[in-house]
C-alpha cells in the first residue's frame, strides 16, 4: 500500500483557492501586542525576561508582520515580475495612512501637547523636519512636546516602515535578478542573511561595528525572506499542525537556552504561515483590516493619554489607548486606506500608459490579476495575487 502524501502548504493554498483566511486576524493580534507592549508591559516584559533579553513582545509582533509580508508579497512578483504594479500597490498601501498620521501629529497632536506658544511651535524648523516620516525617514520629535521635562518620541514605531520599504526593494531586486524563478537562489539568500543574523546576535564585537540601520534591517529582513521561501517551496513543505507545534517548542527551547537567534527565523515564519492558512484563526471574521491603522496610530494616542492625564503604564492605559486606537484605525481604514486601495487598478493603468518598458515601444503591461481581488480587506486578499495587495 502506497502511503498517502503529506499535505503541503501548496495543497492548502489550492484548497483555499489561494486565500489565507487568518492573516488579517494574525496581523491585528500582532498590532494589539505592540499596543500592549508600549502602554503596559514596556521593554522588560515576560518574553524579554524569558529570552534573556534577546527579544520583547513588541519586537516579536513586528517579526510576525514581516513573516506575513514576505509570504504574501512573493506570489505576484514570482508570477508576473511586474515591478510597476508592485511598487504602486505597496505605495498605496503604506503611504496614504502614513501621510494622514504624520500630518495629524504635526498639526493636531503637537499644538495640543506642546509647551511652546503656537507661534514658537509653528515657527520651529523641527516641526517641518517631522515631514521626513512621510518618506519613512525618521524624525522622532515635535517642538516643545515633552514629558517630565524631557523630549518624547511622538511615534517611535514608525522606524519599522523604513525597514519594510527596503525589504520591498530587495524583493524587487531579487525578482529582477531572476531569484524568484530560481528558488534555490532565494534560499541561498536566506541562508546568507540568516548567518549574518545569527552571527550578529551571538557576537557583541560584531554588533559593535555594525551600523544600527543595517542591524535593524537584517534583524527583520531575515523573517521577511523566510516567509518568501515558504511560498516558493510551498509544494515541498508540509502543512502540519504537528510541525507547527514542534516549531513552537523548538523556538521556546531556543529562547530559554539563549540561542533564540538560531531558532526563531527557522520556526516563527512556519508557525505564522500555518496559522494564517488554518481555519482556526479565521473563526473570528474581520470585515476590515485595522492592523496597519492600529500600528500607525497607537503611539500618538498613548502619548496623549500620558501627557494630558499623566497616566502610568499599565492595563488601564493599555485598555484606554487600545480602545481609542481601534476607533481611529477604523476611521483610517474606512476613509483613507480602503479608498486608496480601490485606486490600484486605475493608478496602475495610468502609470503603465506613461512608462515604457526598456527596449520596447509600448507601455508597461498590467496583468489581469491586478483586478482579481480589489474588494479584499488589505494586504491579504488572494495570495496568488499577493503583490497587488
């Protein structure tokens, strides 16, 4: 008797008609973990202590985001290689809400919290440097926004967006170089990034000479490209609850043993993809993708509560800030993010009519798949058309 072949991630995608039922839920939980980390637990949370200082819950939540992005964004580029559509879709997903949050921070939150007069506030060059955040180039402070006499970061979590944009750029470069069609090359790329990640994590002397921005990039991109490889090798990787449980166990053992850097990039992406493709996480249906709004908005909300009401970190602050953030995130989705995403096909057609392919006399061809899931919630949609999200 021939034993039945194990179900693979590719098989699961086929059963789901290339849809991931649980990725929106995973991202929302991760975003709320970031809120809890900043409003309640702080750096010295349970995961930070358990891992011996290697990682805390807020950063772990960001790792989850990068695993999801790497898995969901690979299919579109692997299939069509359409960089124009990829760039447009990424820009329409990231920039509109970011623009609104940055402008609101400058012209609503800042004037409400500043210790300067309004004339001093609006006359300060520091205010206009904050516009750099729209391009994911960090500027942390607004003039006169202080707490207990010290400047405070208005929206520190925005630093990860720059890493995400660079991850998109590297994924696009891999596509141009043909790595996504020759998946072994992408796996080799993961191996090199993984070795750099482990080496930097385990060697204080290496970390000391490595630029912080490169440390930040490697520390998150290793999870992004791991997610990409899970998609590229989907027909060879089992879709297994036992495998996911083993991965969780290995990750916990690695964290407890001081080798979390060795274990996490190999285990966490698989668990995240397994949960995203399982029915378990989809039992709580979501009509709207609030995760990005929650991530962008929560830090200014926490700052407002801390400054105006002088609250201390703890569960009351987390509950208040989380509730207000969810309301504002819904508004962001309803009035900013979703309307922007509906323009994807139109913007792609317009750009394609104005840009010619190198070596050709016609515009960039937009594949029909660009319209395949315009009604989807957010980054997820049809996984086979992931780049369009």
